[in-house]
C-alpha cells in the first residue's frame, strides 16, 4: 500500500513539474522573443559618431546597449546586418494619419469639428489604428507620427481657430492604447489671416472683399482668442482657490489651462510673414510656448524666430512658393537658411498619403544647401526635441524606445530600402497595400509562358 502511495505521489510530482514547465515556457519564449541583436551594421546613433560594424541590443521594447564588439545575449534573435545601416526611426510631426482615410469620402475624414474653438478635442480619440495609410507610411522608415486636428484643406479657417490637441503615437499596434506615446503634445492653433480674397465653391471663382471688412474679421478672431485665454486663466484660479460647491466644470477652459500655464505648447499654423509676426507678438504677450507650423515665409522673419527661440515645423520642400514673386526654389533652400540662422526645425508632410515622402523632402533640402547630418536630425531627432519626447525618441541610446530602421543605405535616397523595421522593440512587417498592388499588377502584366 505504501509503495502504491509513493508511486502515485511520484506521478503527481512529475505532473506538477510538467505543468510548471508548460506555464513557464510561454513566459520564457516571450522573453526570448523580446530580445534582439543587430550586428555587423554601420550604426548612426545621432548621439555620437557612426559606429562601424556595431551592435544594437534590444530588450523589452527598449534599446539595451549599443556599441562595437558587444556580446550577444543568450537566446536573442540575431540579425546579421553586414552591408546595412541602422538609424533611429523617422518622425513625421504633423500629419492626419488615422484621421483621414479617403479625402473625397467625408465619412472617412475626422480632422475637423464644428465651431471655431474646440480645445478639448484630442486627436488620439479619433485615430483609426487600422488605417491603410499606416503600413504604407512605416514601410518608408517612419516609425512615429503626430496627428493634428484641423490641419490642411483649402481654407484653414474652416478648421477652426483652436482645432484641438495633437497626439503622438507609434505606427504599430492594434489599439491606440498600444500605439500611444503622448495623447497631448500641443494645442493646434490656426492663426487668423487678413484675407481679402477667398475661393467661392458655389461659383468656383475667387471672391473679393474690402480690406476694411477683412481686417474687422481678423480683429474679431484675435479678440475672441484672447478672450478664451483670459477665461482659461480665471478658470484655473477659480479651480485652485474657489469653492468646490460653486465650481462648474468647463471642459474647453480646462483644456486651455495647460496652455496658459506654459505646460502645453501651441502649434501655430501660419505661412505669410505678416501672420507669423502677428502670431509671435500675440504668443509673447500671452506668455505662450509657441511652435511655428508650415511657415512658408519663415525665412523672412528668421531673426525674430531666432530671438524668440521658436522652432519651426516645415512643410514639404517639393512645392511651389506662396507668392508669385518668390524664387521658385525657396521651399527647398529655406531649410538651409533657417539652419544657418540657428533656428531648430523639422520636416513634416502635413498630410496622410504623402507622409511616406518625408525622407525625400529632407533629401531635396540636402541638394539645396542643407548638410546631410542636419537633414537626418530634421527627420529623426529634432521633432522629438521640439515636442518634449527626446527622452524616448530620436537617437539610438540605452533606455530609449527601440524605434529603429535597418536600411540598404542612405534613408534620404529614394532607392534605399528598409530591410528591417522595429517599433517599440518589435520586428514589424513592412507589407502594405502599395506592395500588394504592385505584386498583383506585376503578375498580370508578366508575359505568358
């Protein structure tokens, strides 16, 4: 009897051991799957000189180590990147990705809201993680973006004056909770402009108005904006010092409190030199932290931008200038002018479908005087610094998010391929709709055998 009990007890011990091993195996395999080592690559960290035949170790979504002759962790998935180059993932700081799927189909566009003042809106709440634009964009080496409400369109005024809060997120994940970096990195402000002519869609022609009327509309918009900020300051005081029994919550004013306290920057959309000057003067008077967006004529006010230490998010270089009498190549030469003036800037697409062209915007600027090193920073590092995310992104350093690209060469060149893509330390697919369509029609056009 005792022998039978011992045999039964031994069986139970074996079963218990097997259960422990079975339960532990998924944890071990997951831990191993979260460790990668890229070796024999030329590594551009953007924090120090390039490392020849270096190693990058990725663990649990972050960069664990980077350098030459580093040991490979046991159990790591190894990528032998002989002849390849490693860079930080690219960052497109003003887009409509996830908010605009098909521009001509209004049901798929969620960039604008009714009313001119919507500071409580947060872009992240409307982003579609399943957007077909996301895999297309990341296949070009872009690992993170900022989606901004109220950006783009034929008439910026239709987007409201305070359009809402821009959100930063990674381009991989099932939900916004998985993708999110920071739901609120800036308050989007479409600066009012004195417009004496506008396009009338009912007649498809330009409509003119007297300057006096246009100036009154401009003054009214600026006064309304100033009033909102004043009310936000009073709201903050009432919330801090007033009676809770008498306090009535206002989501719009509550969203503006971090702005008037200088904790949340305003992303000011303005192109003409006059509008940029007016916006800078207003933000200085209101003690707001300003980031200039688009800034087509920022070269005309570069001394003021330098004096006020205002960074600029530039639009595509491959576009026409704003004014007829401006040099045709000004959008291409402006980056080098701002850099020479000591103004920090970053490139951006300001859209959805052409976010994938971000590296070529920077490459074009290199052809017009911008140094290659500064161009790389303008698509990888500068945006992270401008929006307060440099502790997580922008360089290949231990402790930062492992958002990396492994390429066949210079990522600013159109013929360069992204061989491997890491987002939050996970090897991410570069498959996308464009690639599938290419394969589909290549087979269709192939000669019959």
